């Protein structure tokens, strides 16, 4: 992990992923980087977490089964109790330009195609969090 003063206060990341193996691998990677990670497999669980205590960052897989994830991105922005827009990083196996544009229009700040390079994930997270500070 790079020396980063942001990690002095633990950063909370909400990972919304219904595929257990990908959720476990990604959560483990994030925890190694020093982030506090909460995992939600459904939109309902994710919204409940955001209502209780807004995370610093949301990482969202576009294939959540119980809701349109484009709609979920908008809901996350509306439910967040923070004064700033909640940064959302979307990941998906689909690199279709139309889908990527829909995610950005809904409020996503970045997009990562899976399977992802762990260094790319770390770089995108650091960039998103740096903007928030």
C-alpha cells in the first residue's frame, strides 16, 4: 500500500456484488489496501447500508439481479446523507459503450471492465477518493 494520509482515518467502501467469489476476492484486496469494506449482494441491502452510514465510495457490479443497476446508481446518490455526491465505481464484464455511457449519466464516476487488474482498481479508487477530499 502506498503512503496515503487518507488512510489515517479508515475509508469505508461499499461493494455491491452478487457473485460470491468476485465479492470475496475484491473485498479481500480492498481490505489489504486498508479500506473498511461492507459487501451487499442486493440493491435493497446496499440501500440499507447507505441509509445507516454513507460509505466514502461505492463499487458496483452492473449485473445485480434485483434491480436495474443504472437506477440503483441514482438511488444511491439520493439516499446518501453526505453533502457531496457519493463516488461510484462501476465494474462489469460488458465494455459496451452505450452501457458505459448510461452508467456515467446515472452518476457513476468511473468504469472498470472485469476481470480487472488489481493495480487499475487501486488507481481508480485513489483517484475517486482524491476528488472527494
